[in-house]
C-alpha cells in the first residue's frame, strides 16, 4: 500500500517554548495540588449556595444526587471506582434521612461540603515531572521502534531511527500562532473527537510542538486501563466521569476547569463531549465545559487591572483519519439512537488488548493521520493575531474586556455569558468545517454513498442502509465523473475559505480515487468501498460507508451529485 | 409619574423619520436622548420649532448630525432607519462602536448580502444564506453582539397622540430586554419580552406583506368578511414564511405578530396599506412610490419573501400573488379571483 506523501517542510521539529518543567503552569498547579483542591471545593460550594439559598432546596438536590449515585454503583461499576464508594453514599443517605426527621441547622451545607471535596479529589489530576519525562521517553522510544521495523519490513530495522512519528502524523495549520499564543496567554485547545486514539495523539502533538503539558479532561473509562492511567496521570489529565450527571459533580468539574484556566494552565477538552457517533463533524457542542473559558476570562478581567490580564485563547483542531477503529460500533449506536429514539449509555467496552492491537496495526501499516491546527479565537469567537489581540472582520482591534462591561464596569451576568458560550460554540463548529482536511478516502466514501442515495429517491436513510450490499454497483466512469465534479466544488469551497484538503487530493483523478479506495477504513473486516472485478465501485458495508461519508456532511455537496 | 427618576445615562436614536422621532419622544420621558438626523435643514427646524413630523419634541431630546457623538455618549442606541439605508448607516457608525454597546433597532425590513455583481433581480430564488434581518446586519457590520429589536403595533401617529400601546423587545440577552423595558416603558406604553430575536424581527417584516394585501381589499371596496379572511390566512402564511427563514411559531402569535398584523391591516395610516389601496384603485407601483414621503418596507419585502418561498418550496399564496401584482402587472381583481379559486381548504396545519 502506498504511503500518502505530504509536504516535507510541514513536519519540522519544534523547540520547547518554556525551558524547564518547573515553569509550566500545570506543574505549578500540581505542586500546590492540595491548596488548589481546597480552593475548587470552597468556590464550588459558594457557587451552589448562591443558586440554592434555602436548605430545603439544597436537600432536594442532595437527595437526587445520592439516589443517582447509588443507582450508578448498582448498575454500572468500573474498576477505577474507589472501594469505599458504597459506604460513603449510604452514609450520606442515612444522614439525609435523619435530617428530614430532625432538621439541624447548617447540616445540608456540611454534607454538600463532604460530597464536593470528595469529587474535587476524584477529578484532580496528578502531574509529576519525573513520570512525565519518563512517559514521554517511553512513548517516543516505542513509537519510533515500531515505526522503523514496520517500514523496513525486517527486524533489524528495529533499532534504526530513520522514521519518526512525524512522518506518520502531519501537523498542519497555524502552528506558529499556537506557540505564540501559549506564550502570551492561556490556550484552550478544542479538537474534534472521533476515536479513543485522539487523546494520546493530541498529547503527542502538544509535546512535539514544544508546548508545555496541557491539563486535559480525560474520560474516566480510560483510567480503567492501568497503562493508560499511568500515562494520563503523568500527562496532566484530570478525570471526567460521564456517568455522573448530578449537580454537585458538574459544578465541581466546571469550577476545576475554570480555576485551572484562571491560573494559566493550558487546557484541552473535546467539546463534542464524546466521540462522534455518526462520523460527522460535531455540530452540537457541550456548552458546560466551554462556558468555563468564558467564566475564567471574565474573572480575570474582574480581578486584575486591564493591562495585566492574561487572555484565554480557544484553538480549534481537527483530526483527520482514513480509518477509525471504532467506526463499526459507533455508527450502529448512532443509527439505533436516531432510528428508534433509543437511549444508549456510556459503556466501557474498550479493554487494553483491542486498543494495543489497534495501536500496533496503526503504527505498522501505512495509514496517515493529519492534525489541523486552527486559528486562535478569543472567548467570544473573534480571531486573534500573532500578538493575541482580538480583531474584528475588518482587522480592527477589539478589546475583549468590553464584552463583559455593563454600565462602564466589568460585571457578572451568567445569562449573557451563556449566550457568549453559544456564540463561541458556533464559531468553533464553523472553524472545524473550515480547517477540516478532506482526504481522498472521505471523498470516495461521500461520492459513492450519495450516488446510491440519489439512485433510490424513494428510500429514506434507513431504507437505503437495509439494501443488500451485493446488489449495489456504480460503473466506474459514472463514479469518476461525479468524483471530479465534487472535487472541483471542494476546490472552490477552499478558495472561499470554507474547507481545506490534503495535498494528495490533487492530481490525476484515477490515482486519487485509487488512493481513496485503498485507504478508506482500511483495517475493517468489511470494507466500505472497493472496486469490483469489473472495475465498478462496490461496498461491503453500507453502515460504514455512511459513517465515512458523513465526514463531508454539512457542506451542501450533496446538491451537485 | 412626574417624579419618575431619569435613567442616568444618555441614550441614542439614529434616524429621525416618523417612527424614530416617536421612539425618541417616548425615550425622552425616561432619559436624556441624542437623536441623529441626516441633514442640517432638519436639525435647524427641530432646534427652532421643536416640532418634527407634526410631533412636539420632548425637551429631553437633543438632535445631532454626528454619529460619532451618538456612539461616544451613549452605550444604548436605537437605530431606526429604513432597511435600504440600514447597512450604509451601520458602516458609518461601526468605527465608533465597541463590544459594550447595546443596539435595539426598530426597522421592519430585510437586507441582502449577495456576491459581487449580483442583485435581487438577477436571482430567481434566494436562500437564507443571503437574506439578513437587521440584527444580522448589525452583527455583520460591527463588533456589537448585544442586539435587540422593537416590534409591535406601533403606529407613529397614535403613539404621538399618546394613545395607549405596547411593543415587544426581543433579544437573546436578558440584559438588553431589561434595559429596553426600563427605557421605553411608561404609563401608556407597555413593553413585552421575547427571547426569539429573529422570530420577532421576521414577524414585523412579513406582516407588511399582508398589510399591502389588506390595503388592496379596501381599495376594491370590500368589507370586514374579506379582511377577516385575509388576516387569518395571512397569519398562517406568516408562520410558514417565518419558519422557513428561521423563526419559531410562537413569535408570530404574539404582539409583534398577530398584534401588529391586525393593526396594520386596519390602518389607512400605514404606508404599506396605502400602497395596496392605491394599487387597487388602478395606479401604477412606480407612481405610488414616487410620491410617498417615506419608504414602504413591504414592497421590497414581497420581492425577497417571494424568492425565499420559491427557494424553500413554501406555500405562500398571498405573497406569491402579490408579487405578480407588484412586478408582473397582474391586476388586483385578477389576483383576488385567483386566490378565491385556489383549491386549498385546510384551516390550520401548523399546530400539532
């Protein structure tokens, strides 16, 4: 199989922007871990009490929390969950029951405090410079070994260092700007989320761009896997448990993120919340964590003289794959949810072994990944320049502080900030579409699926997906003509700044189609697109084809099929 | 209410047309107002006579020629200029605006943002991608994000006579709504809240179409049965068009929707009504527009709404027929004949 070449100069090495780990904000944070956790707890409690002034109100919330937690323990326990959980919650429950019979002044607040402190400790990351260095060395070393032996196809190459991850993962886009922004202010990186691999990949990208470690909200399920837990901990991850949807937990989590940003820790989270089930670029972002960046920025303006405020920069990132390991399960979950309104819950169905197997496959076979770094935005969604100054659409400077001003003063208005969060979310989605790099494989899948959709105007999506795959075939010439037409439209969209594409998309049509077919979902048992013996375009799995096709949904390309 | 405390900051009004003057006077009861006027003559007249459009100017209203002054002195500004001039005005105002400004507009029209070299007449259909409400123009042309609008049954002449009335202030920002209420409210003028900015804007815009039709029915000499029919079918059409353009059904049933619709359809004072009335009397559109003192927003709206309806395949009978009357020389009696024979008899199908 052919390795898709990218421009070489895109893959140079970067010097770290801060010399020693002790200078890193994330290190500062972990050094004062205890104080930080105390601060998070105290502020969360203060915040919750503000919105729930009466003890009755608070008691209702606590009861709901206990109920949900006990339910979770009964139904969905993970290896990583602490052993004393059951005891803790039944303790809280019995005290709450007593409280209903004999009210004690201030007791609710005390219980809330115990819960919040527990959550804050659970969430907090544990960054250690020594294990960070170790983990980094290990990752780099093994990646390199794997890559070299695989490429040279003989065992002797195991100790050569000709190939590095840099050949495998192409980082394109506004790298220099990102490095600048990380010096000038606090960066919040918000990537698209398609695969469990994303977390590790982004960690590597951050390191290879010479940036200090980011704090990072990692799904708690990943900590079930011991080896992952080790790396995650050492890379500055804090834990996000998506099973816990109760108010105290969510507020603690948001406070943790917001305070860390205020203290200048670069952060990373996946604003889609969870992996994209459909294969589409995320459209509805989770506003909860995103709102913490707006809050943090407002607090910085509120508590500091204007000239000393560190700005917060939001940097959208897209990760582009030819192949997503989890695609078959993801798309089925998506279709079930869409088709039958069925609720699906967050499951932990990835053990260490399939993941390691996948990693091995990934590094030994030629399937490249590209990571596009978008332009930085301020917390409202305005572009920023190299110096971190916000600009309006005409290039005139904007003072971000002005957005938080009412009647001449910086003020707190949560409803206003909720609206700002919505605004920045839609800007992020817009940026995702703009920096999304179209691969030949995405385009092949898109064109094939849309042609079949058009050939069956009477079928809805589910009807089409139920068609027997063996009966579908597109004559190559027809496919080629449509492919060319859509590719041309992508060029046009690129020229007006609405999309981006990999360099390999250009050039001889037959070659590009060939590459696309070779790469689309390459390691799946049933391939989404293939060529038949007669040379026509066929598929072995319509669901998967639909999944890969979705990568190009939302551009209006279906109109020209 | 003479002892009412004035709002501590000065508030701006841009546009000294009939409605702009009216709003400036209402604001003047609650705060100091700077009103932007376009030419020296008007400024002079207002300063000397303290009268404009037959309205006595409130003592708290100061006219000015400088947009910069309005932006510098006022954090809250009410732009009330015709939609055809709105974008130009925003371009002039924009350099002086900051993100802390709050703009609440009172313009009931649409704007287009077409690629270079294209005009409305070159396009057979229009998608939402090129149609802008005034709040969208504000956001497109300036850094202001805290935007709202005023809409409702607000006939300038009645407001000027201090008759009771009400308006809706719509904005996604509660802050904007509350300020709007605080500034506009008085004992004869009530203010309702709505978070659906686009919906309320569209309601105010689309009702102008039905107002023209209502004028036409009057011009033919028909009475209340016909008008009742028109208002109810017009309301349904507003919901259809409005939903296609991104508003929620609710906004169209409120003060800015049905409220404004009933008022405009019954008011010979309204400019849009007058256009329809004179068309029915057999006059030509160009002649009518030529001797109108101010813009009838509805004419342009019919054009845009019809092309949008075609793009989204929305059934908008009144709009589509009116389009033919205005631009394709269909006569009003022919149009009415066509509508009455149209084989569609479902009463309401947008509420489940």
